[in-house]
């Protein structure tokens, strides 16, 4: 079996008396789309925020590409290639597509030995165009501000940005929320394309049809614990719902009853 | 607009293109309206001044246009820094008072340097350092408290403005700073060019011709030094806002602070720099007023804060942050100055100026909002 790209071992994160993530162990392998499922408050977001450097776990370890990592800030996780796309996408609505793809990492011309540094708009536009075409995304006009784009297009810009900056692992939080059906399909297609390009994707979602459409494997959390981990092909909607509401739990040796 | 969705893999978007056309038209119009308004205003005053004076007074004379330019320099300088701050969704209420402080500081520095035997030019340089340096300290204070202690900019800059006002009055001993070197006036009142009207007239470059009596009244300075300095600062600020990373990050912070933070923009440092910049341009305004009036005044900028904000808003900068241009602020300042001068020349009582400027501010914001409706700007959550 190949080495996991991400390993989470015995991870625990507490908020005061509340145990949001409870001794959780989980692996993500290269070239797969893994869905992370669970009801509200199951601990999905907390787990992801530990991986992406927003929170620091109390116990347990995280290994990424074979190396033990501990992120104090999200930017440190990004530097290692863990890109997280939250629902709000972290785009500046008032800036255009290239400005967003290069936000914080703008390309510059240097004059007078670096004394004067001008934005290299032409290069940024070209590179953006390339990054988008590599994902088969085509915008009629890159120079329009993000606020005039559709939800799916914004999602595409956020994904293209992550890919351009060499994402090794993409974490996406409810990427199809608030999108129309055609746009949802396009985003799911993008996720498949990412996987085909060798970028594993963790998909946090409530939307079970999305899971069956793109995920190779899935993991379900309930009250901070992992209750099951399966191949998508080996399960069905009904079973997943039971896991999500806590009616089933593989960590107990008999089918659990809701408490 | 139709798309041929030839391949299933292409992410064409049906609803983007029609929007982008309407969007472009709306942006174009919204940028245009201020120019159109300024032009209409000038035409209105040319005609009405001419009619009411029976054809004896011309609004658009060389002298009058130069007076307008000189009059807007302090408002514009305050507005330039303010433009950056407001684009980044902040506000700097201290700028008028900082300008007063800079006027006092520069006057004290110039007087001290000159009395210590420094040549006039070096004394002015000392004044520049005192004005901009002193102002920058206030900006640093504002920025640090806003960025690091997360106190709202409105409150911090209001408070620091009061403090600065007190300090200015203390340092100037509750009066104006006088006793400045006699030649100092030239720095604030000489010009790049002069034009002498009449048959023996013509242009004079840099040097003011020696004239007396009647001939003096036929001489018009063109581009007085405060105007030249302000124009240089305007050009610099346009460059910084449009062509540099600093400008780009200013827009990003105003558009989505959280996104700016997450993409690794040093947001706190940037905010501190913005308030230093805002104070520094107010510092330049303070120095220029000292040079122009040959005295430091602890109250010279007090009334200019709201005018500068009005210029910024008329120029299309969004108070919610994320949008605005330097050229817009320049036009905004011009509109206010043309309005004020024109009304004076029409012999309209002074208090009407306030009523008209106030109405223009509100109309400007209404126009910007209707633009936002047209281009479908979404809420900035």
C-alpha cells in the first residue's frame, strides 16, 4: 500500500470542557477524494482546522508527506501545500481574477535595483489564464471583479489559486453549498480533475449525492469520534445517515443505539 | 449573449458575460459622472457669473483658475491619505488637526534652524522633517492602536485628533508661531511660471519679474509651489495605489480583510503604514500652509477634515472600503473648490456654500449606490 500523504494520529482538541475531536486517527492517500461527513457539531470543521493550522491540537500528531508537522498559523500549512478553501473562499470581491490568484504573492517588475517595484499585471494575467486553462476553466474576461462572477466561477478561482500555488492537499468545505445544480456539477467535475492531476481532496460536506458522485472513500464523525471509514462503493445513503446521526458505530462491536 | 458549450468539460458561464457588459457600462458611467458634473459646474458658473455681472467678470480667468488650484491644495493633500485609509475600510478623523500640528512644528523648526544660523533653504528642509516626522508619529500611534489593540479607527483617530489639537495649542502657546525668516514667504507664494498681461507682457519661467505699482496687478503666477508640490504628491499616490503591491493590498484589505489575512498579507503592518501615510500627507499640507502664510497656525487645518472627507466621497471612494481612485479624489476636491469660488463670485451668501456642498455629497453617494445596484454588488459579509 502507498504511504498516506496525511496521517492524523490520536488527535484530540478540546474547547474548555467540550471535546471537539476525540482521539481520532485517520489517513488520506495520494490521488483520492475523501469525503468527511458528520452532522453539525460532529467535529469535522475542528478536525480540518487542526490540519490547516487554524487550531492547535492538545494531543496527538499530524504527519504530512511523511514529516511530522505542527502549524501555528494557517500560512504555515499553506507553505507546506495544504490549501483550505472555506465557504467564503477568501477572495477579495472588489479585485479581478488575476489579482485574487496572486493575492499576497503578487508578481513584480523591479527597477533601479529593486527600489521601484511595479505590479506585473501582464504576467499575472497570463499565468492566471494558464492556471485556469489547466483546469479547463474558461472565463470570457479575467478583468472583471469577483463580485460580478457566479458562485461556481468564484469557486473555480479559489481552486485555481490553490493549484497555481502548488497545493499538495486540497481541503474543501461544503464547496457546492449555495450553488445552482449546473454549477454544482462543474465544481464536482473540478474536484475529479484535481484528483486526476494528483492532488488529493478532502471534501467536507452534508450533501450525500456529492459524496457518491466524487468521493473514493469517506469518513464519518459523530461527537468528535470517527464512527466509520469506508469505500464509497461499499455503502449507501441510508447507512451513511445512520452513521451520521449516531445510530451506527463501527468502533463499537455491535450496532450502537442513539444515546 | 450566447455561448456554444461545445465541450462538456469547459466551464463556460452563461450568466457572466451579459453581466460584464452592463457592468462595464455602469463602471464607465460612474467614473464619468464626476467629470461631467465638474464640466457642467464650470460652464454654469462661466455663464451665470458673466450674466450677473453684465459681461464684466469672467469666471474662467487664469487668475481665478490658479486661485482655485491653490485653494484645493490642503483639502486635496488631506484627501489623498484619506483615500488610501478609506479604501482599506478605515477612517482618519485626525488629519485636520495633524495638519495644524505640522504647521506649528514646521514653523518652530524653521525659526529655530534659521536663528541658529542655518541658511533659509536648509531651514525649510528642517521644517519639512519636523512637519512630516511629527505627523508620522501621530500616524504610527493611530495605526498601532487600530491594528494591534483592535480599537475602531473612528474612535482612535477622534481621540488622537483631540490630543494633537491640545499639543498644537500648547506648543504654539495658544497662538500663531511668528518671527519666521522674511524670505520664507517666497517658498509658499512663488510659482513655476508667471504671465504678465498687456502689450509688454509674456511668460516668465521660475523668476518673478521685478515690477512695481500697476504692472504688479497685471502679473499672474501659474502653478505656485504648493500646487506643484501637491501635484507631485498626487502623481506619486496614483502610482502607489494603482501600480504597486502596497496599493493592491490596500484594496484587498478594504474588500475582504479576512481574505487578505489568510493569503498572508501582513495586514497589521499594512494598516499601520496607511495611517502613517495619511498623517504624512497632512504633514506636507501643514508645512505648505506655514510657507504660504509665513506663520505656523495651531488651527489652520481644523476645519479641513470634513471638506477632505467630502472630496473623497464625491470622488467615489466607498466608505465601506474596497473602491476608489486618487483621480476621483482630485475631481472631488475640484468640485468643492469650483462650487465655493463660483458661489462667492455670484455674491451668494457664504452659508449657502455649506448647503450646496452638503447636497452634492449626498447626491454623490446616491449615484454610487445606484451604480452598485446596477452591477449587482453583493453584500460584503
